[in-house]
C-alpha cells in the first residue's frame, strides 16, 4: 500500500511540475508577444494603404489598427491569417473587403493573445478600426460559437460588417474544435 501511495504522490508531483512548466512557457510567450505587438503599433503612425478597393497589400503588411475599448486593447491589423501574420497582430482575411467597405471584413486572432478577452464583448460594445481610408466605428450586434469548419462567417454581407473570429473554448489545450465569432455593424 505504501508503494502505491508513493507512486501516486510521484505521479501527482510530476504532473504538477509539467503543468507549471507549460504555464511558465505560455506566460513567457505572451509577454514576448505583447512586447512585439507594442513595437508593431509604434510603427503605425500612418498605414500605407491608399485605396481600400485597389491597392495591393502584401501578406504580413500592417494595414491598420483595431481598438476595442471595452477590453482596453489596441492591436495592429496585418494582411493575412497565416501563422506568421498572426504573430504580429490581428489578421485580415485576404478574401474579405477592407474595413469600412460595404460587405464583410473578416479579422482573426489567436485566443491566447490578441483575442483572449473577446468573450467579454456584449451587444452594443464598440470596435474601432483605423486604416489609411479612415476611422470606422462598429457596434457589436451578435456573438456566437460555430464549428471550426463553418464558412458562413466569411460570406458576403449586404452592409458594412466586421467579423471577428478566434478559436474556442478560450482555455483549451490543443486545437480548439470551435470558433468564437463577434459580428459588428458599421456606425459611421
């Protein structure tokens, strides 16, 4: 019996040490990420896009800034949603329109970095996007959870819509099975 208790104690201790190690690595990565995000925002005195409809934008290029007052967050928006682009800010889905344009502008971010607090948004909360085309204020109209392969969140819309997407659940180890979606309508 004593051996069983010692083995269980060793197992629990080992699991705790591994869990603490994983948490420390995640804290280090989050701090490193936040530092690099501040550098990206500092570079944004004036985004370089001249026309939302006709300017070609390179993957990874900073196209604007997103500010979410409710959660006191401001991040750069980069063109593309590949892993490298998402390391530098919120990613703009390349097959969607630029923010401020009539249709669906889709932005994505990691649940453990830029969009870690996205679940706190409620209907009516503001989301502000600044690009070289102007400053666009959106109001949240809907939140929902969809499956990871649900493509209905990237379809065209009849009005200027901003769709924010991140993995869900927010606290999940491994690849999350769902997506948390915030839909917002342009106010100005």
